[in-house]
C-alpha cells in the first residue's frame, strides 16, 4: 500500500518544515516550493502535515 502526497503550491511558503520533519526524505524545496520527489518512500506518518504551518500538504492512502 502506498500514499498520495499533494502540495497546494498556492499555500506553500517554502520554509522547509515538511522536509525537515519527514523521516524518509520525501521532499525537496525547488524554486521556493516543497516538492514531493520520493513519494514511494512515504510511510504515511503525516509528520509533514503537522509541521506545515500553512496547511498546504495532504497525505492520503492509495486505494
């Protein structure tokens, strides 16, 4: 089972909190926006969601 990671670019402030909080390095910051580059590694812990101060991230289970 995997996870779907979405970033609302209009809300993302690029502070890198999600990148720092993620234990499996799902994110990179590119051009001031968080980008999920290793989604296959996501374990669904949602530490990135909790760390995001602008509520720009959603993590859902794949169906």
